[in-house]
C-alpha cells in the first residue's frame, strides 16, 4: 500500500465513505458506525426535539423571553446550534435531550448515553481574599505535612538540644575560651538577624498564604462551603465509592450548602460572607472577570478590585463533554486576580506576626510557670524542714534545697592533686609539673579546658 493510498483511506475512514478494502472485520465495524450515524441523522431530520438543561453559567443557562419562550445559552447550546444546522431539526428547552455540562459519573451511566469525552472538568475553591496571610502559616510553612524536607518533630528536638545545658558550667576565664564563646554568640546574633530579615521580607511580599488550600482543609477546619445543587460535587460526595465521600459528614452537620443560582451575585454574596464556593474553574473565572469589570466601570480603587481568590489546589477532576476553546471564548488570556499580586506591595502589619506573638507569649508563660513551680516547691521543703524536731546529736547532714556553690576546679574533677605535683609559673601562666612513672616530666595547664587533653 502506497503512502497516497494510506492518506486517502484515513480521510475516507474519518468521514462516512464506504469501505474500500475486503477486510470483513473493518467492513463490519465501519458499517455499524455508518448505520448508527445514518439512524441518528434520519431520526433528528426535520424533528422538533425537547431539550433539558440546568443553570450552570457559562456552560449552560436559560433565559425567558417576553412571550414566555425559554431560550438556551452557553457553550452547550452553541454545540446544539451547530448540530441543528447540520441535521436540520428544531428544539425547545424541555426533556427529549440534555444540553448541559453533565460529568460522566457512574450513577448517570445507567440513565443516559453520553457523547464523546472532549474535555476535563476542573473544580476549584473560590474564597474571599484575606487581608493578610493565614495566621501562622508563614512560620510553620516549612513544617507542613506536604513538605517532607524538614519535619516538625526532628526540628523540635534539634532546637531543644540546642537550648539545653551542654558541657561544663564553669565560667570562662581563659582568653581562648572567651574568644570561643564570643564567636559562638556572634554567630547566633548574625543568624537571628538573617532570620529576622528574611521573615520580614517574606511577610511583606504580596503573596498570600491561604487558610484553605485543599479539600481536606474544609473538613479539618469545619469551614462552611457552597456548591451547585445537583452538580458533580454533590453526586461525588454522596457516592460511597468516591474519595470525597468523607465530606458527607459536613452535609449532615449543616456545613454544606447546595444552591442553584441564576445570577453570579448570589454566589458572590455567599463568598463575601466567608463561605467557600466550590465550582467549575471556568465558571469561577467568569465570575471573577465580570466582578473585576464591574468594579472597574464603577471607578473602584485598583487595590480593592481583586476581592476574591482561587485556592491553588483543585477540588476534583472529572471528564465531561464540553469543548475547552468555547469554554474560555469570552475570557482574557491573562490570569484574573491571581493569588500573587506581584505588582502590588503591602506593609508589614501586626496581624502578620500574630503567631510570633503567640509563640513568645506561650514560651514566657511556660517559663513563668516553671519558675513559680520551683519557688513553691522550695518553700514547701523549707516549711517541711522547719516542722521537723531539731536533734543536736543527729549526724545527718542538712540536705540543701538548691545548689548555689561555684563549680569545683578542673584538677578536683579529674583526680586529686598528687603530692609530687609542683605548681610553677612559666611565661605568666600556671602549670602543674607532673612526674610520670617512667621518669618523664609533663606540664599541665591549670584551670583551662586544654588541661583535659593531658589527663
């Protein structure tokens, strides 16, 4: 078979041509497709169909004219109008055929026959844009459960190990020890300065950290949310085999609303009151775009036009028979009111540092509680000791309530002072002169950390 024959056969198979080969399997398959297409063409030719739909702007919606006729609009009816010109039929919005964005769900497959899958529906969450980042999300963002680089538990133990008392409690007296401690504290100060500067830069950026980013956040924080009545979200949640069925508990507790609104303003009023809207991504884009144009015509300040925002993660994905090009035909190419408003800067507010204040207050409260507890325990021990009868012949030593003595010298910690050890001053420093068993003489510095190396 030549290349030209392959091209002609491909073009013919894509249309309603007869089979040109003697393969019975191909002939049977093509004839069935032709018979089905021919039957559909003859069935709708010159016929008056009754079409059912539901309000799902901009995918499908209806409007009633002055004479009472219901006219269908949206992407679905644009496809119907193309089919009307091709197959020569008329229609009214009734019940013979459905023209709407109907997702392919298992509960629907037994009730209707779907068209070819042409697109993928994406459901997103739309919420009111917060005035500041979510409280604490900026500080705790590296320890999020989706970030596995720095888990919270090892970080807590690392900080705890850095703050507990390690090594000796002796006050540094040698110059080398003082330089070592000064270097360490200088490093800590620089580290704190860099952290504070980076934190300030992070908090003053225009990027927000939303409190609700995933469907799990709605369930964990028990946030009220809204979706289209009879839509894919409602059917997915009520389906026991779906991954979102756990959110059915929120329906039982009255935290979920399902409404069929004819106007975007009805949905936006819910979102303005703090309710999260779960809807198709295209429908949300149209809502935000129309709201932005409305505020622009009303001469609203630019900083107050983007009052809504879309969560960065999708709610769910479902296949549906809607063309992607027609969906976004009336939308601009640029993203409408993105989460990161890069052209706008904002000032650092006290509300951005709420979690920092809470952590400091909690730490000071814990330290104060421990301090008060130590005082109470100490006074109880003193009061208990005063009640005990005093015995002059008692050989028991008095138990101290707290240790206020200075640390012992190094030579007493690592063995007693031998009688054959002589202390000498060499070049302005004190040394112990130790005579070994083999006759060798060693010099050991007195009261310096380096003395440990010679023991």
